[in-house]
C-alpha cells in the first residue's frame, strides 16, 4: 500500500503551458545566500536538509524546514532564498516548470 502525504498544491498563472520540467538538487553552504533574483517559470522546492528563509520582495520572510515545500511563481522577485543556518548546509530539490521558450533557470538582479 502506498502512503500519500500531500505536500502542496499551487495554481499556475494564466494556464501556463509547460514545455519541459527540470529538477535539480541544490545545496546552500552555511550562511549561504542567493541574493535578489527571479525565475522565468514557476519553481517548486522541497527542503530535504536544514532550513531556508524565503522572502518575496515587499513581503515578510518565512522559514521552511525539512519536508516543507516552497512555491515561487514565475517572474516574482525574491529578496531572499537563504540558508537559515550559519553552521549547517541547507539542501533542497528544485523543480522548474519551464515553457518551451525558457532557456535560463534564474535571473540574478544584483
């Protein structure tokens, strides 16, 4: 028997067509920071180790821990997607829902 546990359900704006899906394992070193950025596509991340602090531009920060998911809508500016710890790495699996025209995964804004 399969044990299913819902992790998140997220709407895709404007009925976006997905041309391909890319999945990556990312590791932020202790104290690691991503800086101001955005993605051309929706991104769903699953925290597998440590914790991350996420802050969308103009909003309050939120910390996500092991087993939680983070949804980043397409073209939404992130002020922070940082390792919440100064002593341990944070690891997450990022799933990029790319359109056929999308070539880059991230646009750094700093």
